[in-house]
């Protein structure tokens, strides 16, 4: 299956037209790139900072913002994280939080820009082999997204902006020939930029970046420690990110200028290669793995032995009743070819082991959350979410992401900070809503080219009106070298999932798939699911597509396809 050439050309043309249109808007003062601020490598970290608020930054005046982004985080893992659960008790929890594309790089591009993939031009994780890049950092940069990222507008308005962790797929050292590697390019809008490069997937043995005193980006090697080194976990990627985050907070806690810090961890993404012989696919810190003293390992708020496959909503659900449906011109329907054709290789034992490994893996993230909560002051918002979800046997897709179902698209979203009223929120939030929300929290008017809707008002006013629908779009392309999500080791291949656009409301999910196996056209088929059922267990398109609630979804989806920012926002309301 592939995205037909006409579809791919149409998406590329849509992105190009959109990017040309927003070029003028970028000069309106909303996201104008500022001169890059020369930064220094942060001082050595400390475990806490003063919680006193400087007099000229009294509560309510331009708050600090710390944004923690997890990688491939499935929602059931939240119940194992005591400090994240503590955030829930004190903050706003968004039960209907989703991502616009359940794939790392398109999702991250949309977070930075507040735009959908058809607008950013970042459709896949890798550049692929077309005339111009359709994915990865290459596409993000080539399509002008660097200057439209929210960090640029925040820095331009006076924020000190910091980044720690995983930035984007294919943001890696540059080979200048002869095996010589130089740092990747320095990016606009970051006062302090400490990326953890691709080796971070494996837990150990990676490079980080820093901005030197002359304003140049440098690389620092974090070599593989000996397996018996008692300080081995000090060099574990999540712990390195945590130390750098705490150092940044300590350095800027007393500044006159507010700060924004993004901390993007690699966990609980699968490794690309084992750092040590015999390492499991999801490498937890050594302290959280099973040991002689702790045979079950550390799964946080739950005992590892208490984790069950029934926690994975929809695990093992038969897929025969999920076959897509054709909608003919006369309004009649007919069965379409199934796309879930993968061999089912994930055994119950393997699924449970990987579920437990992932729970162990997020405990280092949870400890980082605790350290950040201790370090920040009362004038600081803390936002916790993920770039996408993860299926592990649900829908009989083995392991992975990219599908339009809740297992893949629904993510945690928890916010604490000044004026936040604790409790659940039922409004729909998409990750394209983060950029305008950060801008509004920073006292800015969200840039007009953001397709997302700020949910800042709902922090203090839980019932405030905002989006009622979330939209998803995903592009199939043949996996290229460097694709980190080709196979998670659970038998789940990303390139069986066809291109689709979808809309999710309170009552149901409507998906328009493109099943075209060639590069010459499109072959649309449909899936429709009702949420009076426990998950997306039966495609009811044939019997329900003409009902009012389904017709509403179809009308909104039509408005979303190739939408402009204003049209995207209107479709979601």
C-alpha cells in the first residue's frame, strides 16, 4: 500500500501553498525570528533551587513554563507513575487529549508549529526518496518551520528558551567526509540547546549538544560505562536529561526574564540496538530492572506482577469486524479490502514482558518529574504529555503506533501551575493546540498561522469552551533507512498502515483510508466506530454512516482536509 502519487503531490502542493501564504504572516510580529542569544553551558546541577519568586516576577506576571514530552507513551503507564499521579491531584487533567499524527517526527513538527502535517510538510520520520524531503528534520527545515516554531516567538518576546533531550528524527551530526562528523546546525529561537542525539534511544552511549561561549553548537560524548560501574545510571539518557533540566532551572530561577524549558525524553521508546548484551527492547535504568534484591523490578505505583494484559484496552480483539467499507456514489456500501494483514507474532508472554519493561522504563521519567516539581517555583507551569501513544497487541497490530485508534492517538496531558483549578477537563485538545497555548500563557496573542486552539482559559475555568473534535492525518510511505519505528521487536511494522484522515468526537471516530496500492490515484474506504462501546471493536460504517452524528463527522472531516489555519480551528469547534 502507498499514498498514491496524486495524493502525495496534492499534500506537497497543499503544504507549499500554505507555507507561501504564512511567509507574510511570519513578518507580523507573531513569530518573527529573533537574533540568536549566545548561551553558556549550564552550571553543574543541584537537586533543588530556591522557590522564592523574584520581586519583579510576582505571581501572575509572565510565568515560567516547563514542558515535559515523553516518547511512545501509552496511557495505561500513567497509573504506574506516582509523581505524575501527584500532578493529577494538583493540576488539570485532560481526558480527551490527542495527537494529530501518531508518529514521532510529524507529531513533534506539529507541536512546535501548531500546524497539521499537511501544513508543515513533515509527513514521515525520514526524508524518503522523493524529489524533496517529506519527513524528518530535513523536511521540517526545508519547509521553513524553524522560524515558525513557538520557541522563536517566545524568545523574541523576552523569554529565555531552553531545550533538553530528543529534538527530531534525523537531527544528527553531519558527515563532512572522511568519517569526520560535525555538530548539527544551531537552531533559531533557543537560548540554550542541549539535544540528546540518536544514541539516546539505547539508553547509553550517545552525544549531546551545547552552545559554547562564542555561540557555536558543540557536541559532547557520553561514552558507554562499564556494565559493573556503580554510577552507570548517571549516564542513562533520561537521567542525563533530568540533570540538564534541573541545571537550567537552577541557573535561571532568579532571572528577571522568564524562561521556557522543553525536556523531551526518549523513554519509553524502544531501543534501536542494545547498549549491553541481552538488553531488553525497552531498556529501563538499571535501578528499575529485576535484580536479586528486587526480583520483579520497579514498576512504580504498581507491583510489576500486578500489571495485566487486560489493562491494554482492546488487547487481542478480533479484527474480522474491522474491515473497511466502500461508500459508493449512490450511497450504498460494500466491503473494502482489509489492511490489517500482518502476521500476529506477539505472544501474550512477550506482550506482558514488554508492558512491564515499559512500566519500569518510565520510572526514571517519573523521578525526573519529581525533581522538576521540587525545583520550580509557584510561578511556573509544568506540562506533561507525549508525542504519541503505542499499541501492544490491541487491534491485533502487534506493537507500534501510527493507527487512528485511541491506543495510538490518545495521550496524557496534565498541567500544574499558577491559577490552575485541579480536576478533570472534558474538552478536546490536540497537540497542535500546545503552541498557541504556550504563547497565550506567555502573554502573547497566538500567531494567526497556528491551526490549533489555545486551551489556556480552561486551566482556571474548567468549563470554558474550546475544541469539541480532534483531527488526525497520517501518510504512508515506504520505510527508508533510518526509520526508527519500522519494527519495535514486537512484530509491528509501521508501513502496513495506510494513509488516512480522521476525526474523533465524543460519540465516535470516523476514518477515511486511502487503500490505493499504486502511485496513480486514490482508493478511499471508511471505518466508523462508536464510543458507547469500550474501544474501536466493530466498524459500523455500513449501518451508521447516514445517522446524524456520523454525518456531522463526515461534514467536519471534509472541512479539515487541506484546511487553512482558520478553517482547521473552525472545524474543531
